[in-house]
């Protein structure tokens, strides 16, 4: 009996899942461990900002920001950049133009806290004010990073305008000025596309990934004091991906998605543990994981890879050019990676959404393609990442529609819900609510029974 009991214990320890979703917490981009999953929310079948159906509240958010909302308890946090020039815009849609916006007017970079039940703005803080130190892509904003919170502090990264940490009550704690950070096109650095990578909080540290033209680095700071814990230098090209911490049964890893190499770092020291080459030149999706498999994708051609890595790797795990797997790379595909949206792992399947609306489903364990379908959007495509709750997957289009697809091996589109304005940010789940950020408003979607 003792042997059986210990065998069960080891089996459980060997299976690592994303950090469990607390009922009222969505602390960073795509929630705990960037999983994008929260079951038990109980969302209504019908909703829409355009119709007002099952919209508990709507609050206007000034300025421009593609960052997603984060939630802890009774508070929702968003970031925004308010231009002193009226009518600041970005250009949505499917296009290859890489030019920068002409908006170089003075901005206010803000963190805004709202009441999760009513939408009332609790506080509004200007973290930085002045002329931007860099340009931004015409599709980007100056506040495209999602904040992170642990219920005590909230951290916001504004690229060249620095990293800013406040208490959840709005009191400034510390800030870091990195100077000018050049997140430009890999082959045309003068374009300057601006930042989008988001901070994450792990244990008592806040971690930021800055892959740039020039010296690139990942840094960890003491969340309470701002003291540097470690700095990991790297030879990289610009990336817009957010790091993920894989907790591991025996070893944690900070996983970063970058053009030269996908890497695993020791979260205690920043030391590189492993690297995987042959990625694409532009990387934006965030790494995700389930069990002992870590998924990292990117969508620029010709590579457009999906890589599924076995946790615990060591050294350079890049396979020969004609191979798609090895002892530490479970499987990979070329030509199937997503450009902007982060992949979703849900109930044993891996879902990958392309900007153009092609939606793929694979068996996570084997890489077998289950289906490939096109979401019937109206033209501008998808930048937000898919999220899942209670057996359904939610896909937010730039045109302003949220498509709902049944999770599982059979593709079924069960609903299309117009929100009435452009959607660039990924929704958040907390408690009984889905928080949806549009270009002008934050919406709370909730069943009337709650």
C-alpha cells in the first residue's frame, strides 16, 4: 500500500498545471501563468456592448491602450496613454505596413483602478508625463503592455517611459528609468514600433523582458523595494512577447520568446538553462504550458513555428534543420504559428489563432491536427488572444465582435457578440465576470443571476 501511495504522489508531482485560477483574480496578461483559462465563471449565452445585453457596466477609459485589464478582488487595473493632441488614433486591420505613427505629442501615461462590481473609477495616476522617447507603430499604442498585480502592488511597464510600481491603493512605491528602448523592426530599426511586452510578478519579484536593437536583457526587481535581483544580458532582436514562469516539479524556468532563441532562465539568478533556435524574426505570443510541455509560437514567415518543448531541458536543444523534434523538443510545426495572439491550451488541446482568423486545433500531446477552420470576421482580423471558460473559447476580433466556439475536437461556432467598438486587448475573467477592453470603454459582462 505504501508503494502505491508514493507512486500516486510522484505521479501528481510530475504533472504541472498552470497556477490555479483564484475565483476573483486575473493578475497579469492572460491570467495565471498566461493560461487564458478560468472555469466556473458562468457567462451568459447572449451579451454585447452594442446591444447592452448582460453588460453589468461600461466605463470610458481616456486615451489609447491595447493592454488588457487585470483583476484582484474588487479592483480592476488598466493602463493608458493620453495624448495632448486630440484625436490620437491607431490603424487596425490586416496589412504589412511597418511605418510609425506621427503622434509625438506630449502624453500622460496612466494607471487606472476601477471597482470590479460597479465600474466606478477609484483612482487615476499619471506615472509619466512628457514627449515620448520613442515612436510607435501605427497599429500600436504607447500603453500596449498589460499591468501585473499581486493584490498588494500593481506594476506597469511603459517601455522607454520606464517601469512603475504602485500600491493597489494608488500610492507610488518605486520606478525604474531604462532610457530609450528601441523596439524597432528587426531589419529597419529606424521605424521604431514601440513596446508591448508586459511585466510579470513571480514570488516577490517583478520581471521584465527587453529585447531590443542594442543590448537586450531580462531583469528581475524586488517588488517591494525596486532593488535589482538579477539582470540577464542577451544578444537578441526586438521582441514583443511577455515572459512566462513554468513552475516545474523540480525546477522553475522563466521562458522567453525571442527571434534569435527561445530561452529558459533560472528565475532565482537569470542564468540561462536552455535555448532553442530557428524561430521567426518577429516574436509576440507569450509562452504557455501544461503538464511537462511548454508551447512557444511566432507568426512571421517563412518560419512561423509552433514549438512544443519538454520542461527540464538543458543546453542548446535546437534540432538539425531537417528535423522537427528531438529528445527535448516534443514536436514542432512550420507555417502554423500565430503572429499576435498567444496560443491557448485547454482540456488537452492546443488552439492557435492567426491574425487572419484561421483557427487551428491540435492534440497537445502528439501535435496531430484536429481541425482547421476560418472564423467569419468582417475584415480586420485578430490581435487579441483566445481565452476559455466553461467549455467555450472566446475570440475577440479587431472589428469588435467576440466569437464563441465550443471547446473540443469538433468545431462549432455557437455565438457572435458585437461589442460596438474595436477590440485589440485580450479579455479577463474574474469571479462571475468577463472584462472586455474596447478602444474607448471597459465592459463588464455578467449573467443577470449574479
